[in-house]
């Protein structure tokens, strides 16, 4: 585990004429907004997000897709249980949203706890019997949270003002041999570069101020290693850029985007129904080795 103050930046060559932000590159390789929103702005963005913020239909959309997400999350717990063998397993989900991820773990016998800044999302979790603390990770003391076998950060690290500080804190809250699972968008990836080249698009994945940090496989692994973790497993999610390269240009077209998302869900669900979940996992391990996939998923283990 290392001091977040050791992180330095070097200016990248990318300047955005269409907004007020520059992109800078850290010495760990991930990119970051040059102007980071202050803590009050971050709390304001996410305290009511998904229910009244920029994604007003996100809660209902996720509920409608719950069977699919249960399949996805079950695969994630399969990986956890390969590395964590304690009889009573305890997991913390930082950015737990509706608690579906934790509900899957609870049904498998895990003791679960969520932290979620969105009031609407955390209220839904509590109604489903999922224990959740409303607020940001840094709001709660180590004594309030306790120790965990696994800490999950799905689509969270890209939003944080100081991802190093969060990972260092996660390291402290994990038991020896415990896992941190980090999922982030795979940005500035080879397939995104291909899309830009073929379709002449701007950096369509660039999303300030909501996305502060931009990772890929190499930079996320460097970041986890910097914070003391040994990366023990890598996965990708379905490379959505395949659709763009096949001519389904969903950028700026919500209808096409919805169709592509549905196709991805159908593909993975049908593989599961065909008894080919293990094949799907191997396929996504292969994508991870090649550095492609819409999201990076890395599993870091704290030394015993």
C-alpha cells in the first residue's frame, strides 16, 4: 500500500476545444481530468443520481433487466469463491446501486453490505432486505464498516476524485488474502482507436464531469499493483465496439444503442441456457488478454 501523495501527473497532448477540460496522464498510465470537481459537487451529482439526475430511467431499466444481471453477478461470485474459502464470507460493495449484486451474494450465503450515494437507489436496496449505508465510502469509519473478504468496486473508480486513496482504504479494510474486484470502462482502447479511425468520431467515451478517471487494462493493473495488490484474474465485458465496426452506429442514437445492448444480453443469456457459461468466461478472459472489451474487470488480492 502506498501514499496517494506519490501520484504525479504529466500533461497529455489532448486538449478539448468543445469543453472546459484537459486530459492529463498520471504516472500510473490512467488519464484524468485536469480540473477535478470538488467534493461538494461530487456529492451533489450522486446523491440523487439515477432517480432525478442525468439518468432518470436507470432504476427501472435495471430492475427490468434483473435476470440478466443476476447471471452476470453469479459468474463474478464464482471467481470470488475460487480465492476465498472462509466459511463465513463477507463482502462490501462500494457503489451498490440497487443491491442486485449483493442480493446474489446473500442467496449464496455471503454476509453483505453496500455503500451507495444515491438516496433513491439505496432506498430500493433496503426494501429488498439488503443492508446499505447511504453516502460515500469516505463518509464511514473503519470501525463502522469492519473487515471484509471481498470489496467490490463496479463502475465506481472512474467517478472518484482520488482513486488511489479509495484503493488504499480498501486494502486496509480487507482481511489478509482478501480480494478487491474493480470494474471500470476500458477507455482509450484498441477498438476505440479503430472506431475513431473508421468512423472519424471524437473521443465518444469522454464524459466529464461524471467520469474523472479513464483506465485501460494496463493502467488499472499498474494502479492496483501500486496500492499493494497482486492481480490474480482478469476479465473483459462484451466489446460493444464490435457493433460500431459492424455498422450499428449507436453513437448519438438511443434506439440503436438499446438494440445493441439487448443483443449483448441475449448473446450472454443464450450461452448460459446452452450450458456454455464456462466458454463465455474463457472468451472474456481472451478479450482481457488482448486489451479489448467495453469494461476492464481485475481481481486484486491482498497478500496473506
